[in-house]
C-alpha cells in the first residue's frame, strides 16, 4: 500500500511549485477541477499542499473518494442526461462516447 509517510519533502516541494506556477500564470483558466475515486492519501497530500498554496481555502479543486460523496456533487453540476452512466448519469458510458 501507499501511505502519507512515503511522501517526501522533495515531492511536496515539487507539487507546491507546480501549484504556485499554475496559480500565478493560469489563474483564470481553471474554473473547477473534480477528482473522483481518489485514494485517501491523495486527499491528505492535496490538503497539506493546498494550505500552502491557498491559505484562504477557496482553490477550485474538489477531491472525493467514495461515490456516495461525489455522486450528489456531480449531479449538482451536470444534468443527469449529460452525465455518463459510469458516473451515475443517463448518458452513454465513457467507452461509447463519440466526440464531434
């Protein structure tokens, strides 16, 4: 398995640097990022790094592990007829989606 103790200072510094670059140069590009089915350690790392990047806590990143948490959140953002069946919606599953 993977644990938070495996995350070293160099990795945290790298993630923080990438975050700061994005925040400084691409601040208006990201409206909201939603990560679903994330392992618990990812939430812990992002929480730790996120506080360094955004002390106000209003970063546009939401991380969810269980479908019971992300399902209602996605349904609040995306109409069920547009949400793929893989994610609890009524649209074609990802494997059947066709991009125009």
